[in-house]
C-alpha cells in the first residue's frame, strides 16, 4: 500500500479489464518516474474519447460520426454482412484483410448465465438491414465458445426462411476463446473456408 493519491491511482488502473494489481502499480510508477510522459495528452484523450466516440447507427461499430468509416465506404461489398459480437471483433477481422463486406455488431451473445437473451442483442436492427434484399450472404462470426455457438444457431434458424446464404467461419479457431485473440492468418483462413450454416 502507498500513501494517498498514489494508491488511489493504482486502484483506479486496477479496475480496468486485464490489468492486475502488479500491472496497475507498474503503470502508475511509469507515469511517476517518466518526466517525458505526457499526462495532459492522456487526460485529454480520455475525455475526448468519451465525448466524441459513439456507435455507428447502422452496424453498431465504434465511430466518431453517425455512420462508421466502413458503412460510409461505398467500395465495400454491400451484399455481404459479417455478424460479430463486439466492435473489437470488427478490428480483428479488418486486420486479416480477407473481408471487404459490411459488419453488424450484436453487442454480445446469448448467455443464460449472464441473463442475456436475443432481445438484448441488436437482432431487430440486423433483420431491418436484410429486409430490402440487397444482402445475399450473412456470415456468422460469433466467438468460438458455447455462447457464441448458441447465438449463431439462434440466428441461423431465424434466417432460414429468408433467401439469404448463411455461413459460419471454418473450424480451426481456438475453441473456447474469443475471435479477437485469434491470429490474423488463422482468422483469415477461417473466413476463406467458411461453410453453410443451414
Ligand atoms: Zn457502421
């Protein structure tokens, strides 16, 4: 334990996801001991990110405008939508450079344990996007774990009645993990080898 404000800062960093007490202490001391560390720049960015960043009104990705850069890009293939759980997954898939279509961020997965059902996800918004017949294929790229599988199964059942091709990423992704932790090559291959989900 440290005196007053130093401990307060360590505790605050420790509340961030993935930051344990040791890392929180390391970050705090890095800031304390590095005169060149630009504290005001960091403070400014934190405030700005809160103010400026929102979620795209179409796909739910993070964006500084009403529509994200991907939805605004007319060169993207408008006939294919990749459905993911989280905006972090969009970034992971973009890094593979395998996919040039659009995305739809669900905002989570179906999870009885977390008391999260289909109504808590952006499924109505997805159905709305499919209504005009432009979209020919929906890729279900939920996480390769139980909840992600349950969500994909739910969605594929929901989409069977529509004349849309529904595909799943090929196996080979680390089971039980999150999409965002898969390396680019593996994720890229999973895209190329996607198969029909129905
Ligand atoms: Zn968007």
